[in-house]
C-alpha cells in the first residue's frame, strides 16, 4: 500500500529518448533524482544489414523493434522524444546579412537552393546562429542550416505512431549532443570552454564545435563504421558483414593480450573486467553488447587460420569464450593495418574542422 503511494508521489520519468541510427536503434529513459539524472531503462537492437540501405525496410524494422524493446525494457509510459536520424539530415553553413528571425526563415530556402542535395522547398529547415563575422568588410551572420526531407520525417513520425509512441518532441543531433554534455560541464568556467564533439556512426561521422552551450560549427563527414568494414573486407578478402564481426571481436584485444599471444599459443580467456561474461547492464547498447558477446566466443585454438564464417557460426550458436591465440592476435594486427588509411583520412577531416 505504502509502496504504491510512494510510486504515485514520485517524480515522473522523462520521456523516452529514441535514437534511430543506421546500425542500431537505442532507447533510454532517465529520471530526476534530486539534482542528478538517473538512468532507469535502456535497450537497443541492431538494424539488419539488408535494411540499412532501404528506407521502407528501416521504417518497418523501427516499428517492430520499438514494440519489442518497450515490452522487454522497464520503461515508464509511452511519451518519447525522437532524435532526427543523422542519415536523414543535411548540414550546411551559410552567411547572410543581419536580419530578424522571420526574414531569415524566409531567406533560407532561397540561399540553400543548389547547395543542398535535395530541394529546400521539400524540406523541414532548422537553423542555428553560430555568430557574427565580417565578409568583404560587411557584418554578416554565420548560420548552421539543418535540413531533412519532409517526406522522410513524416514517415518517421508515422512509424513512431504505429509503434505506439506518443511523440512529444524531436531534436537534431547537434543540439542533443551539446545539451547532453551541458549536464556534465556545469561549472562557471565551463561556459568559456570550447569543445569539439565527435560522433562516429555507421554511415558517417559528425563533428560539432561548441563554446559552452553555443554551437559554432557543425559538419557531417562521410567516414564511419561502414568505411572501416569495407577496408577490412578488402584487405582480408572477406564479406563486409564478416569484417564487422571481426572488427568487434578484435576491438577488445589490448597490446598486453597480443604480447601474451606472441609468447604462448593460448592465453587466458578474454573477459570484461569487473563484469560477468554473460550479462552486464551496460551491454544493453549495441556496440558494447556486441563487443562483450564477441569476447565470449571460443574456437578451441584452431591449427589453421580461422575464417570469419566460422566466427559468425559460433556467434550464432552462443559458444563459450574464446582464448586469445596467435591467429586472433594476427587478425587484430591485420584489422588495425587495414583501418589505418581510413583513420588517417578521418583525422585529417577533423583537423580541418578545427
């Protein structure tokens, strides 16, 4: 009785945050605990490889996955805030004469015409004023324009309704990222600190530069997990999906593990420090969960180089944890070498952002 009364009197949970990426869909919900926010529920699901390049298939997956995740998780209510998927959004920097907000909104479709890959008249447009600059000795406003095809946004909202979500808001990744870290950087001195935030996703990376809570720069870089997978697949002459699995499996191997593998054929099994191998509350998110599952595979020290097909087969069967052997350490070296050119290009692009 008293427990039910306390539940009624407790502060309500915030809406469920929904992040629909190219590689996974993630749900998280927080609740105020005094002056802090506490994570009360989280769940994720990987987007099937066949749906990553098909918008209709993605939306169908979104509906079924959200229903399953809501049923499995400990979420409170159905209110949700959607993050506009990065694969839907186009980012453009514009410089316009100083004008009021209404005039700026009217000018944006004309200024963006020919500079966006889609017709601005068929887009939902949002902008951020990054600051003022001087161009040709005239004061102008630097604007960050974010555009998404209206049809795709409507498809996402319709899919959310079919998944029985009550959408109460929608955010873009740039503002969501900066606002999120605003809860971390709350000291008075943080207001004058400039940060570069980098999100490396499957289809590409996004870079946001903010001074305090003021976003001053945003850019989408077409280098992400897909490019890393293709580089590994080309180097090892395997399928891209097998390359993805191999990258996840070798990502947890440290230099110490490699040294141990070089000294002996079989090293101790790889386990996550401080967490059981089978389950962890942190493993509810796709990348961490996949890495944890990959660390639990076992191939019984094969005498011949292991194939990624065999790795995938054992992953499906849920076999016990792999010892790290010379073959796996060698694969980790090959994966690292294959990824180096992609990493160098990404670093160069991020340096240009700075």
